[in-house]
């Protein structure tokens, strides 16, 4: 994994925590309304796994996720990138939305990279 400053680590962690919180709030509202929540639940799980892998890579915090959960998270996180990139491209540079999306893209890229590195590191163990 690329070496990143503690500032970038902090921003990525905050970005993940914010996105997780927003998803949890949306999930609560959708559940209350009786909406289908399966897609949001998958995304929320993937975000939690992405954050756990970043904390594992940067702070050696252990995680409890299986290979199947990690593989699914990697697919889900990767599938989020195109829509966020599209929104980022349409947002006004310098705007709060632009900055938020920029940080979200960076944090997702780092989490996907951490997952890639995890697979490489643990290939012989799997």
C-alpha cells in the first residue's frame, strides 16, 4: 500500500466514518418506511470492512472478516467509484461538495488498495 501521511489517514478515516453514519441514518429511515434495504445494507457492510482494512493496514488493528466478506466488500467498494467520480466531475471546484467527494474517492481508493494488498499478503494462507 502506498505510504500516506497521518493527515491523509485521518481524512480517509473521517470520510469513512461520515459515510457509514449517513448510510446508517438512511437505513433507519428506509427500514421505518418499509423500503427494500438490501443494497444499502451491502454498501454499509462494505464501508465498515473498508474502514477496518485501512485501520489494519495503518495501525495493525485486527479484523474478523472472512475471505468471502472481503471479496464482496472489494466488489461493492469498486462499484461505488464510477458514480462518485461522475458526481465529483460535475461538482464545482472549491465547493464543499467537491471536497467531500474528493476525500470520499481518495478514501475508497485507499481501502481498495488495502484490500488488494491484503490478498497479495495472504495469498499463501488462503
